[in-house]
C-alpha cells in the first residue's frame, strides 16, 4: 500500500497539515504502508513560501522520500509514481524473503540416497 502526501509550496497551511496526515496514515493504515512527500507547484518560484530545504527536512523527519513536482507543467509527476511503485515492490520483496527464511528456519532436512533392495532373480 502506498500514499502520496502532497502540499502546495505556495501555501503554508497545506504544508502544516502534512504532519496530521502522516499521523493518520501511521495510525490507520498497514504497518508497511509506503509514503512519498511531494511539494507541488514547484513551477511557481515567485510565489513559493515553503523552501525545498524545509520540505526535505520534514520528509527526513517522517522517514519519507521527497520530491517537488508540478502537475501543471508535468514536472516529476511520472517520477513520483514510479518511485512509489519501486518502494512498494522493494518492501514486498523484503517481506517475502523474510517470510521464506522464517518458514525454513531450523528445519534442515538431510537427503540421502538409498538404493532399492536387490531382488532375487530366478536362475532357470
């Protein structure tokens, strides 16, 4: 399961709401839910209120990957979704490997070859 938490880099209110959304995700979703934080409207530099550094800092605090994007100008939109899919696949692979090793832990079986017994042949 994955989430994209997005805020508007020109609106401090949307940035301030991210912490609450992150708490909601951690409280009500699966433990292995993957999240990417995205600062949207990166094309609007003249109106920017939230710096790239501030966005990265919050992402680091929350343990999320961070991107800046512009849906309007199609900047990093595809990359955000591709990264989320990559993260989900990585976690699924790790989970499957962990489960496989747990299932086989302590269950060593020695295989040996035992030839079938010789049958007596008739000597007619």
